[in-house]
C-alpha cells in the first residue's frame, strides 16, 4: 500500500522525476505474491492507482546503495532489514511513522484486518515525508 500511496502523492505534486519508489519485503514468505486483495480493495476505495501485476520481492544488500531512504513499517522490519544490509552508515533506514513525529509502528492490518487505519497511517507519513523534503 505504501508504495502506491507515495506514488500517488508524488504524481499529484508533479514530482515523479525526483523520486523512485519501490517496495520490498524483509522476509521471504510473500515473495512472488501479488498485492494482498484487502489492500487492493482499500487502495481502490481511496482512488489510489496500483500496478495489478506487482509482485513482492525481497530487499537485497544492493538496495542500500540504490536508494536514498529505506522506510520500514515497524521495529521488526528495521531489525530484519539491518540483518540484510548489515549496517546503516549513511542513516538511510527510517521508521515510517517517525516522519509524523511519532516513534510508533504503522498499524498492522495483517492481524486486525483494519486496512483503513493502516491506509491513514501510511498516508499521513507519506505526506509528512514529502513536506519535509520540500522544506
């Protein structure tokens, strides 16, 4: 969801040429799977376009050099990501909600089924991230 919410915000601001946005997993269990159907429904309800052919891929150590930021949804993702990339000498790894001034995790819909709360968390964090880039 975060990839497509951020892409929609960037497009709405005419900033597509300044950002390359791509999501990746820190575990292997979803690799090759499409966007989870309830996440697709939530994005559609909010008018957020997504690539229906998107398949999950796993983060690689090379991603650290390829991206300016690696944004994690929760503390567990940060720990797993650090296990993949080894270290963060350039301070590229960030907790998503830190952009909103909150040091908490994004609400996880996997256990609650509440994709709306997750959508709102991600939207607020993506907007805050873009606003901090503009300053």
